[in-house]
């Protein structure tokens, strides 16, 4: 399976947080799965750290590439077609980071690991 971690799933995985569902935890831990983290999540984490909403993530912000390597995760760049698709998504969900994750999951045929049920409206495969 090819998984794309929502930002909260990525952070909860790293922290060993019990908020991450057992199903999501098992899928991320399964070495036969490819696990992707979007550039949008890196952007979101850095932004929220800068404005004080995520004070505990300084080490992640300092070198997210090393964190990805340590976890054997793959960074997923944002391409022009991702931007176009994310901007064109219909519907009520306005969060630009979430819209990008939805667009990337659809474009790259990835299963989005997220507790956000609103993603289902967009036809994305979601695991939680």
C-alpha cells in the first residue's frame, strides 16, 4: 500500500501519540508499505511552529529531511499539477494544506492516513 500521512498522523507517529489509531499505526509500521510525507506537511509544521502553535517540533523543523530518512519515509514534492488540482477542488473545505494533501492523494493514487472524515467527500481513499 502507498500511504500519504496527514500532518497530524505524521506528528502523532513521531511522538508515539495514542491519538494515532491502531489501524493507522500498523499500516505505517508495515515495512511493505511506502509512506509519503508531503511538502505541504513540512510547510504546515514549519508555519505552525513559527507562529507558536507547535512549539515542540523545533527538531523536526530544523531538519525534516533527516527525520524522513530516519523513518524511511519518502518526501512528496508539490508539483504544478498538484497545485492546479488542489486549487480547483470543489466543496466547503478551505484549509489549503488539507486541499493539497487531497489533491496529491488523488493524483498519485495514495491512501491518505487521516482522521479527517471530511476528506471522504472528495473521493480520496482514507485509512484511519
